[in-house]
């Protein structure tokens, strides 16, 4: 937020340099990100007094003017008709650069030398008037820089305000902070509104239909308003803090918003049907064209300001075009209100609109400051336009704000800060912060918090305030007191740490996503009605409709990550996430939380090598990762063929440990991949209950001695039906071989020539070994032949 130093100085006396002030605010928690000199863009523009005006000899519409610039009298060729002798005008000297980028040089125009240029408001960036030369007060001195003659020199601080300090989003708020830090008084602007005899209630009315979202609404009518440009000083101040001047009424509301932190809005009263204001929720699908010319579709979650027929503004964000103040406006209804911060934030997110007003309402404005700000704006409009005000203010305040009272224990302040600060010093600091302390028994202090400090609600908040003003540099460095006894590390935490290290070593990047999702995800993932994954917990107050549910599984978030990166031409990725999923828990108030890990891979395993070698992720790559996870965690992982709606049929498996389902792995269904606009197949796996897996992990590491006796290896090729799973053949070999079969490895799968249709060839390497003796060839041959007979009998296999 930008703050003008001159503007600030009207509220509080500052006897420090800009650098010292910036450092002071930063150390108090209001970081000054930068400073800027305002007015430097008018370097080289001085006050000139027109001494004479003569027609140009070679051009009918040009004049040759002699202009006194203090140090000299120069000739300037000009075509403007609004000047006369003795006028004081801004003169851009040769070598200067105007705010619009124009460089001024001495030039010859139709045979006459022109040593500079007399400027309009538009050319100097001081207004929209471009049709004539800007006329300066005759009290200015020739040769004086225009920026100092008009009081345009200023310094601007760019302050980073934390979200909890909405009270500091104004000149008044920063002035309060400075007065506390410098122990000086603060000067508030006087507010005097000239009121007529007709009461405001006789001309209009205000009705609040949703008091939860609008806690206060104040209004005042201004009649016989003359719409025009604001004075230069106001336009310049608004521009210096980043706000574009529009007209005297709108500028006054923006000026008060920056000055006091209270956003206001001005309606053309004649455009309000029924001449009344209704604060209500929008009707589903209701339309409103806002001041930026965009047609907005509203929902029933949004608060609007309406007349008796239609909405005329999105509450706290932006007005509508139908009630905009225009040059034809004669009567203005001024609005000053308090809207619920969460409602404004949700509407702002849903509509994709953030304005200066919504930025302040989201961070909470002072409910007690509404009428004060309203009257301040009315006063400024009267001074600039000669408007007449109705008598009194309509102030609908259904839920009055009562100041909070927080108990403070001085001994706890010193214990937290490590200081020996006396209670009297604490009381002085609290008073400097505009808090009201009162003594209680046992030495405690009851602190009454003003309405503008909505961030103070606990004792620790008061301790923080005392520390800020006391000065962090004055707090001595001390060692922490007490002993720290580390507790046992939960098994689940250790398992998650192992998984993170393992997945990183496999080349996967960890991602962190929000736990919110939308109902559309279930359709994208082809989940049928009644599927357990569709049973999601709905948020009561979602920020937007596409984040209204708590996610029940992680895979959609990972595909969103792949899609986001794919749109930026990143086509190969391996990512994983460990996070909570949420599931309804019946009658319980809170959902059941479950820790899940999911991972996906797309594209190449690794960057293609210079020799052209490329390895793309496939089912066996992801299966290898799952096997590695099982080995590291000490899990006896098994898998079986399964069908999942979001996985490719025939390329999906269910993961089991001790007969219990713990996850899935496979290729994501091509339809799902297409819906996320991914150009390559995606493979992944999930361990959907890490707490269960932690309980099944074998934490003990068993070591086996190296074999004492040699192994005997036999290869065999089996001709089996094409639909026979590899795992069935593998398990049959294990059973038939008894205790002598140490290892079975698949080394070949073949279908093609010399293989009957409907059959395939599986090549296995079988390793035999006994633990207590060396096996003879006769013994191995006998077991091997028995094994082959068993395979022929049980599987109908043929030996090739």
C-alpha cells in the first residue's frame, strides 16, 4: 500500500528523515518495501509569465509568445487560444522529458525559433484537459519549478501490510502507528456537513435482508451536485498512491477510502428504482454489468446492493453501470457500510475481481467508522461541487459492535519477552496504541480494544503489541528455559519419511496440493453413481465452486499437476504426494481423515541420452517402484487383477498385504488422460491408508547368511493358454518344487510363429538349492521332472 508523506504529516508530526521513518515502521512490523519521490517527472518544467503575444508571420493559427522564465525571456511558438498577456503558464525547457515521454528540444517552427513548450494539464500528467494551456495562479514566481510552485513534491512509502492489520490500510492507520512509536498526538480532520431541512429518511430508505453478511449500512443524500474535475491537489494525491482520478464525487470517495480506510460508493440516486436501497443476496443466475463494462453472472452466495427491481452493485467490490455517477448526475446517494470479510473474499474469488474496496473489506474495516467516513466524504463533495445535503444519516446498524476486553498479566508479558518491564511502562504503551487499560485485582490489567483493532482478541496479541512498541532491539537475548524431552517418534511418521526418501531416490518430485476438489472430478474419473470415492465432505463456505469438496483421493490433484505442466511444454514428469484424504464418518461431527500416498509417471524415466537411448514409463516401471516400496518397508506385497473405473482395463492391479487391500497400481484410463489433455500414457499407484501400512510394516530386519552350498539352475519353456496370468504359473512352479526351489524368474514371453493360436510361451529360470547339502544332478533331475509333470497336470501346460 502506498502512503504519501505529506498526507501523513497532516495527521502526525514527523521530525525524522524518510529513511529513519521507514526503518522505524519496518521494525514495528510494517515493512516498508520501498520509497518513491513524486514530482521528479516534472523536472525541467518551470513557471513562465507571458510578456507578449504576436501573430506568427508564416502561420495563421500560431502565435509567437515572449515568456519570462525568471533567468531569461524566451520565444515560444504556440497554437493555444486560451492564453493572454501576464498569464502564468508551465514551460518545459529544452532538454526536459515530459511524463508522456515527449523530449523537448529547441526547434525552428515556420521560420521562428521556439525555445521550449507551454504545456497543458494532460501533457504534464496532471489531468485530462488537453485542449488548452494550463493556467497557473498568478502568485507563482517566474522561473520557479512547477512541482514546488504547485506543492507537488512529495515522498511515497510502499508499505507491506500483513492480512491481519486491515486497520493500517489507510493514512489514519499508519498515523496511529507513528503516533504510538513517536509518543506524539494525532490530528484528525474536522468533519462539518452543511445540512438542509429535509430529512434523509423522507427521501429514501435502507433495508438489510441479510444481517449476517452486512452488519451496518449508512447512507446520505447530496443534491444539486455539479459533476466536474477534482482540484489539482486531490488528483495529484490520488495519483501518487496509485488511484486514477475520475470526477469530484468518485475522487472524494476514493480519497476518504485511502485517508480513513473505509471504502464508500456513490450512486446516481435518480437511477435507483423505487428510490430505496435493499441489501440482499443475489438470486441464482442474476446478471449485473459492473463499472468495468463486464457482465457478471451472480450466485445466491453473493451479497448485492439493489433497488426494488435489480442489483445495482456487488457489495463491497464494484458498482453497477446502471447507477454510475455521470456528468448528468444531480443527486448522489453516498454509501458507507460494513460487510463480512469472508463474504467479500468468496465473492471476489468467484467473480475474479479484486478492487481497492474489496482488498480492504476482506481484511476487515472499522464498523464504528462508517458514519464518520460518510460525513467526511460528504464534506469534501460539498466543498468541490457546492452540493446540498439532506438532514441526518440513515444508519441501519442491527448488530452493534461492543468493544472486546482482554485480560493481561504483567508477569506473563515479562516471561514471554524475557524482560523486566514494570507494569506502569506496559500501561503507557497500551495507551499509546489507543487501547484502554484498567487495573484489576492481583495486578492484572483489563484492556478494552477499540473497534478498529479487530486483530486483538487474546492476551498473546497484547504481548505482541507491547513488544512492537517497546522495540525488539531492546529485548535481551536469553536462552530458552526448561528442559526438552524428545518423545518417541510415531511409526507412521517414520514410514512417511522413508517413503519420501525412497520416492526422491527413484526420481520422483514431491508436490503439495490443496485438499479441495470439485464434483466434476468424479465424472472425469468415470466413477459410477454410488462409488465410495463420490462420498465427499462438502464445505459450508467454499471460496469457489470448483473447491467446494474435500478430496477423497489424491490422483485427480496429480493429474492436474501434470496437465498444468503439460500446457507449459513439460511432457515428462514423475511426481508424488503424501496427504490426508477425507471421508464422511456417519453421525460424527468431523470427517474421517486418512493418510494416502499417490504417485504418477508420464513420459521418459530419465532425460533422453545423447546416443538416442530413450526409456518411457510403462506398467513395469511403476510395478518396479511398488516392489521397491514393499522391500524398503518390509511389506509382503501381493497383487491381483482388479478393475477400477479410472484405470486401463487389463493394466490395473489391487495391492494387498496379508490379504488386506492397501492400494492400487496401473495405467490411468485413456479417457481420463484425454480429459486432462495429457498427450502421453500415465502410470501410477496409490497406498490409500498409510496408518494401516504402518501397522503391517516389519520393522525388524532379518539377515540371512550367505549360502554354503551351490545352486543348480534349470530353464524351462511352457506353452500355456494366452489368458493364463504369469502369477498362476509362477505360484504353481513354487508349489511343485517344494522346499528346493529357491527362486523363479521369468526371462521370456513369446507369441507368434510356431506357437498355436490362443497360446503363449513363458520361459522360466528355476534355481534349486538345499540348505544342508549339495544337490546331485540325479536329485535335481528327479525333482525337475516331477515339477514338469505337475505343471502339465495342473495347468495343462506343454513343454517346448
